[in-house]
């Protein structure tokens, strides 16, 4: 499993936008599909809400990726 730290510079980012921002999916439509399929985990729990707010400290998992969200400087 690839562990990657992704830095965000806002208080939160929505899950579908995060997947696209991280480069795990190519389009927003693809992000919507994978979230709806129930293959995305947020903090070890399956998440089907594409608008879920992802904040620093959260861990998002999809396929062989483990993405840790960290806060950047504003």
C-alpha cells in the first residue's frame, strides 16, 4: 500500500474534490463513481458521501493508496 501525505491549505475539502486533488482519480465523475461504489474508506470506515468534509488528520483509503491529510500553512 502506498502511503502518501496530501497537504491542504483550507479548513476542509470535500471527499470527491480531495480524490481529484490528490490525483487518485482523473475526473470529478470518476470520483463520484468510486465513492458511490463504496470502495473509499475515511478513517477506516466505508464512506459513500462524496461531499464528506475531509480535514487534516483524516486518512482516506482507495485501492492501494492510503492518503493522510495534513494542514499546510495559509
